């Protein structure tokens, strides 16, 4: 009989939560705090683009993992051809034997092959079954089911459909739910659907270890679910942001000319790189301390976020809420 391996065993963590990678938000202090609290801390490699930054961070995280083995860390790689740092960052990650990867927006085959050479695990962001099938055929270790309400590059499908569909088509692969999860009850709900754990991002923007400007954190606390809109103007792909005056001015959809340039075989690579570079600059002008632009990524879970807390306290709260929700469900369903 085949024994099922839990997500905790597979990823070497104590609690089935991933601190989601967030562009310009995830930092070393957040990664360390998440690892110490027993979860999987993941950051985008694009947050560390200056020479030597990524290698230095990976060395520090490997050392921290030896001290705090109950948690773990991983790196998010954008595997699109339009990412000019992809090859270099993958090489650095392999050299430092990063234990876990999340791939986004492209073909994960190379990352999977390189990671498996030394036993690392690779989960792939997916928003539909067609993309999941390609990742499965590339021998991924699991899926991040990115559904409606997720911060950043959200998917079009509700988790209530996406998770069961992934489990039906690929029953041998673990699924992590991403999109709108901020509480322990939310974690329990996606586990009932068949998910093995949850990826939580927006909640951690309002952690004390996060170094974005205070105005960004307060915007999340004040925003409701209807204040989150989707735009393709920042990166060319659908991205969720808070509907500020600057977001309204920027707009939500690309023009006919921009769509043509993005789809034309002769221009799409370079035009997408240009769009992404401009979008990165706009976000940097909004996120970093002492900056006053107001283009902020966030998910629908802003509705449930009311305070700024240390990472450890946020994770402890989710654990307590999860156990309380489980007890309540069990009590209500006893015959």
C-alpha cells in the first residue's frame, strides 16, 4: 500500500502554509521570520537584481535553515523569455542548492530538471488545467492553484472549481491554494476542497518585518474587497491592484496598439520586456520607503486585514484559527 506523504513532510515544514513571493515586498527579515515560525518562506529572485545580492541572501538563508529546521525557504523564478535575469538567477540558485522553487509565467522544464538533480522540489503556478498539464508533463512536484482574488497575477477561476479539478486530473500531485486566504478558517476551507496547504501573500504585506512604506500598509488595512481591480497595464498579464486615483489614471486594459505589439511575433518579446520594465519602475516608485506614488498590488483578502503584526504572530493566529474552525465544524456536524 502506498503511504501518502504530507505537504509538511515533502517540503520539510511544520505547518502547511507558504508565505507567497511578492515582487518588491518579500525581504530577508520576512523569510527568516517565516522559517522560524515553521512555514515555507518564498521570495521572487527579481527582488535581488544587483550583483551579489541573491547569492549573499541564499548563503544566509541556508545558514538560518540549519539553525531553524522546522521551517524552510524557496525562490520564485519568472521563467518567461522576457525575464532577462532568469538564466543567471537559476544558475545562482542551483549553485546554492535552493530547496524549493515556484515557477511562474512560462515553461518550467529547465528549472525542474536542474532542481531534481540535487533533490529540490518545484511547484508551478497554474490558473487552468491546460497549463497544469504542461507542468505535469515536465515532471513538476506540485501546483500552486492561483485562483480569483489572488494578489498580483491572479487567475480567472474560483478555487472551489480549480482545486477539485486539479486533484481530479492529477491525483498524485499536491496542490497549494492561492487567492483570498488570510485566516485559519480560510486555510481549512481550501483543505476541505482537496488542497494540501495554502499560499498567503497580502496578509504578510502588513507584517512588521515588511519594509514597504507605511502608506501601502495602511491602504491595505483601509481597503475592502471591492477596492481591488485587475489591470494589464503594469506587466501585460492580469494583475490585481488597489483602485487608487493613480490606478484609475493608468487604466486597466492595454490599448489596441499595445495588444498588437504584445502578440506580433516580431515585436512581442521586446515589447513585453519594455512593458514589464516600465511596470517594475512604477511599482518601485510606489512601494519603497519615502516614495509617494500609489500603485499597490494586493488581493481581495484586504477585506479581512485590520492590523500590522509581526510575522510570528500572524502565523500563530492562523494556526489558532485553523484549530478553532476545525473544532467548530466537527461540533456542528456531529449526528
